[in-house]
C-alpha cells in the first residue's frame, strides 16, 4: 500500500509542476492583415543587443498567422522586415498569450513611411 501511495503522491506532484509550468509559458501570435509580406521576424528580450535568428520559417503572407509558443512572460522587442526591406521595430509586454495584428497603416507608420 505504501508503494501505491508513494507513486500516487509522485504523480500528483508532477501534475502540479506541469500545470504550473504551463501557466508560465506564453505565446505570441502575429496575424498579417496587411497587403505586405513579412519576410523576417525577430523577437528578443528588451534591452538585449542580440536579435537571434529569424523566427519565420516561411514568409508571413497577407491573411496568414504565425504563432511563436513557449515564451516566458517578459517585455520583448520585435523587429519585422517586409518584402521590400523596410524595417519595423516595436516593443511588447507579454504576460499571457498575446495577439498582434499587422495592418497596412500600423506597418507604414512603424516603418516611417507615413
């Protein structure tokens, strides 16, 4: 009986740890509602000089959504590059699953073209 009790307690502890870990993980979803194709997306914790690698495996075309899972809650810098080479940099605070919608107006203002 003690072996079963120990195993049951271990399962409960591991389940609680898994649920807690899942609660700390967030995601970033980016929907491209613009007419522009986004060819690069970089995500870096704010204040860091290194951008890391392009997170997009394929270009993010109009009407497509890209999801980046398992981000720790934090403030992030985002860098987007469109198919014409224009760059947009912005900051976002992620505390839970976050959704960003890219529109023509938002991208043009961010890229300094308006």
